[in-house]
């Protein structure tokens, strides 16, 4: 007698899945890539301008702002279908 696997013991019905496989709205991909590109441009602007741009009063926090923008874009990739 063959040993039952976990998959055999608990069959999964595809109609009872929690998630829906609906496509993302048309605006999702441009916003996602936009966050990543703007974050990269923010950091490059900070380095090329020697700290004079984009916001000179926050100094090195411009790097955190740039990485934060890119991180939002990368978080959006987890919801991309």
C-alpha cells in the first residue's frame, strides 16, 4: 500500500483560492517603474550636484529619500501580475 502524501490527503480546489488572478490596472506598471526611476534619478542628482540638489537642507538624507522611492517601486513588484 502506497503512503499518502500531504497533497493526496488535502486536495486543493482551484475555485476556492483566496487570491484573484485579475490583471493589474493599466496605470500600475508605469507608476511602479516611475518610482524606481525617480528614486534612482534622485540619488544620481544628489551625487552629481555634490549635495546641492534636490534638497540641500537635508544633506545625506537625500540618499534615504531616493532609496525610499525605489523601495516603494520594488514593493509594488510583489503585486504585479
